[in-house]
C-alpha cells in the first residue's frame, strides 16, 4: 500500500502529486495537477499505476541529481521512449516496480487451520507447528487439524472449514477442473515431499518378483486422484498387467491400510509412509519396491489453498507459502530428520512409534525380508512444483479415464501449480530457484516430454483414453 493512500482503492491523493518523469513538458517540482494531456494524474487508474509512477519518479530524480531542468532538457533531446530504455538498461526498473507491489502488508488472518493426513508426506506442514515455523512467519495461533482421509480433506477445503490443506499432488488439478467433484479453483504453490512411497505386500507374497505375479491381487491406494494410484497403475501396466481388469484397486484411508493387510482384505498397497514401514514393524508386510525406483524425485503430497483464500487473503497466503517452503527445506536436511521424527510422532500428529517414523525419515530401515536398507532419499523434501509434473499427472488422469476429451495441459498446469510464486518465495528465503518450470522426466526408463503430452499418451498399449 502507498504511504499516502488510505487503501488500495484511494489513489487520488497520490496521483495528484506524481508527474510523468519522462515527459519534458511536466514539472516534477510542484505537487499539483497539470492541465496537459500527459499531466500527473493522467492514466493513473489503479494503486499499481501509482506505484509504477512513484518508482519512475524516484529513479529519474536520482539520476539527474534532483535537477528538474536537466531532466526536462534530456527528455526533449532523446524523447521519452529512448530515455526509458536507456534508464532501464542500467537500472532494473521493472524488477523494482514488481518488488514494490509485492512488499508485504499486514496479514489478513494469523490463526489459520491447516488440514493434514497423518503421514510422513505431511512432514513440513506438521513440523511447522511444534517447531514454531508458523510463528516465525507471523502466523501466530495457526494450528494443524488432523483428518481421517482425503475425501474429508477435500470436503473441508471446499467448505472453508480449513484455510489451507495438505493434499495429494493430483487433487488440486482434479478439484479445479471438476474431476470427481464440483469444479472449485485451487492453487498448489508448493510440493511437500518427493519420493516417500512404497509398494508393500503381505508377507505371504514374498515369492512375487514382477507385475505378472500380481494378477488377481487386490491392492489399496489412498485416493483415486493420488500419485499412489497413478504410479501403481503405471507400474502394473508397464509389466503387462491391466490395472482395471487383472487386479482390483480399492481406496482406503492410509491409517486403515495395515489393519486391512493384516486381515488379508488386501494383498498389498501403494501407500504413503509410515504405513509401509508400520507393516514391517507389525510383521505383516514387506517393502516390495520404493516408488523412487519407478520415478526418482517424483512428487507426492503438497500444500494447497483455494483460489478464493489466496485472493481474499493474499498476504496471509504468501506467509503460509513462505512457512511451508522454509519447513520443506529444513526437512530436506538429513541432520534434522531425527529431531523432526521426534516432533511429529506423538498422538496429536502421526500417532506412530518414533522408531518407525525415524526409519522412514532417515532411510535406514528393515525391509521385512531380513535386510536393513540404507536409502537416504527414501523420502525427500523439495517444494518446487514443476509445471511439467502437473502435465504428466494430467496425462495419466486422461489415460485412465478420469478426465475425457481435449485437455489444455499447459494452461491447467500453470493455473494450479504455482511454480513462479514458489520460486519467488524460495528466492526470498535464499534458496536456489530452477531457471525454468518445465523439464523432462524419466519414469521407468521412459522419457516424458511435457511439450508432447498427446504423443506420450499414444505410446501406451494399456490405456482407457
């Protein structure tokens, strides 16, 4: 907000005192409204216009040492367009304008409710409460609220029962385009975890080696619109097993998966942790394959908020994003993992044995087959929401019939996965930012080019599209 304005809609007091610094016929020495067509208030219709004009005035006055005579003579000599180009070449004018517009204002709300599912994928969202990161970024009184399953999280978010939420990466895409629910625009400005999942099978299936050995199995996944479902389907289909015909795939809330495995209601699941490791801990399952073996660095869970919340509370939305980015990079550091495991294991968060959570976060774990594995990147944390990841998710949603018809992959990806906003937050916090928001990905040895999603879809022999 401009220091002279009472609010963003009141620009009259500002516009009357801001002349056009690139107009040789306008004096900047007096705060009065000129009668010339290019006078001070001409064209200043919004708060953003006022900020642009104020930045231009400040820069031009500094360049000419406050001499309005020198400024006007120079403008007459070279013209306004050339003058602006010359000054922009030596001073980042547009960047300065953007920075000024983005200067943080007061938080519209501080005591947020943020919904989460009790899984290690939610580590940044959860640990930010006991480790005081919400408070660090001004969100005093913010609490995380536990939900039983993803349908509950979705319903809470749509009904504004929570301000922001832990979601599966495909969920904001599906919710925005109306796949599986009424279309409600959502933003996903940050990934929470990469990797961090596994295919876990019942101990009676230790002889299984590949997908064809799984024909007739019943699997569980946490939600239709999940990376778990997409990756399980991908893995099975690459092995010649049709996930809609040769096996059954059920949706189960993550906390119910171990009990269903123990009761032999399912043969296995592709699940978030700690429930893969908990099955080993209980002696009922073994870790068949880590999902990082299918796609190294794949996205899983994310931080999301409705477009309504982000629009109505922009400063709070940015503070929440800054918190999650900060927490995600903190979680990325191996030296912090044991302390995080201790912080998030209690009943009000994951309600899991600290030993199990630590095994997941450190990557040193028994696999249920008699081996202790050391996989430091079993789960990792990187907040950058690549637009290319969103495009891949959309191809798989179309592949399996969750969405039909023509898909504007790029537009949907960029509308929902706010990579640029995440990059800005990362930069402010001092973290390196990728130079682009698209890259090629390798899934089970096959290269995915986000510029050619339809061509990619045509390469699959097992598909519903």
